[in-house]
């Protein structure tokens, strides 16, 4: 059997070929009912557009470049899931550019490099935001920030100050001295972020408002050995019971391992609060701040897609707020 064509889709949907093309390109001018009719015809016929013909005809790459610090954390895997879901729905491919070291960043700042040969650009989390606002990134493509906020750019971001405040408000209700573990705010002395600074600001504000103080603060990277060393140091110096806010679930998980290895009981001897609500957190009984990471990525992608479809309005911001999920660890 021959493969269905765009003409077959148009005939089945009762529309012109141009309308089918606009639906495939996610153009904003197509009415909702018409779009659904065309999408149903595409599904019924199992029609797959020819990507090469689409690129030639449209004069576009139908590719989105995503620049982000690393690929190895659960957070970025989840963020990419949300981004790719939205872009695949609109039939865009995603090219991922991890900025692992200074040389890569310097190379990507040159506007002729491959990262900028896409129709749009997603920049995630770290000082990429500052680079964009300082015009060090020379790109004419529509650009959206994800997990970062800037007044003059479309962005989808988490309210980390509020999340930290929620953690602090809950922590002051728990017994024992308060301790906190923060994530290093630099990777390879290059990628700075305000995420953990904001979480700390919210947490300390709530602790002070609750008439309490933090007895000891620790800092760790995402390296498992470093996190274990910090957990060991914290428990060596703690009096039980105590309460610990670990500003990322990865650190909280390592702390839970060390607590249990010492024969202590989470939620009785050591109350542990994390931040992220990673997929494994429920099974570990970790009390944590849930982040809708995939939704943040999806909404960020939608902001970019509307720009690609012709939106010319002022910058828009999509703010997401964490929520506390109480489990047995606290």
C-alpha cells in the first residue's frame, strides 16, 4: 500500500492542503475545530510528513536548540521530557547542547555555531540568563528561558523563594535543632545559579519568623561521595532528635542512607525534608517540596512555539509554585 499524502489528509478532513500544512506547522491562525478535524484525519490515515520536504518548503529547520548546564541529573531529564513532549506534538526536533565546560560555552556564544542554526532556542537555569540579558548571546531566533527568570524574556520558572519558605515554615514545627544542606552554586566555576540562593532566602526568612535559628549549615555538590561526606559530618555533630532541610532530593536521599546505616530512624531521630519530589521520593518516604518540572518544561516550550507561530507581544512569564508533600521522613 502506498503511503498517505498531505493531499489525502486534506481530502479526508475536507480542507485545503494549505490548512493541513498550517496545522502541521502549529500555526495560530487555524481554528480549534478545524485543527482537531485535521489532526483526526492525520491519525486515522497514519500520515507522517516528509521532514526533508517540510524543511525545504517552509524554509525552516523545524529544530529547537536546548542549551543547559548538564544532562546527568534527574531534574534535567525531567525538564527535557516536558520540553520534548511539547515540541514533538508540534513536530519539531530537539537538539540538546550541554554546556559542560568553559570552552563549550565560549564556542556556543558564537552565533554561527550549530546551536543557533535552529528556529528557536531554549536556555535553562544557569548564568545563561545573565548572558542573554547582557546581549552576549547573539541570536535572532525566538528564545525562552526555563527554570530561570528575566524581565525582558519569555520564561517559565519555579518560585524557589516560596518553596524555601514552605520548607522553613514546616521545619520550625518539628523537634530538635535545625540543620540545612545547600547545593554548591557553581559548576566548574562557571555556571552560577540563583536557584539555591533563593531557596535558602525563603527558608531562613521562615525560620526567623518562627522564632527559631539554624544551628549548622553545610554545602555539598551533587557528587555522591561529597554528599555522603556532608551527611556524615552533619550526623557526627548533631544531637537527636534533629531536623534537616536538604535543598535537593539527591542530598536528602544520601542523608537518609546514612541515617539508616547508623541504625537511626527517619522521622523519629532525624526529620528529613527534601526539595524536588523526584520519582523515587515516595518509595523512600521522603517529605519534600514537589516541583512540576515536566509541566514547567512543557509550558516553556509552548511559549516558544507561539513565538514561532507569529506572536509578537511583550515578554511573558509562567510562574510555578512548589507544594509540600509530607511523608514518613518528617
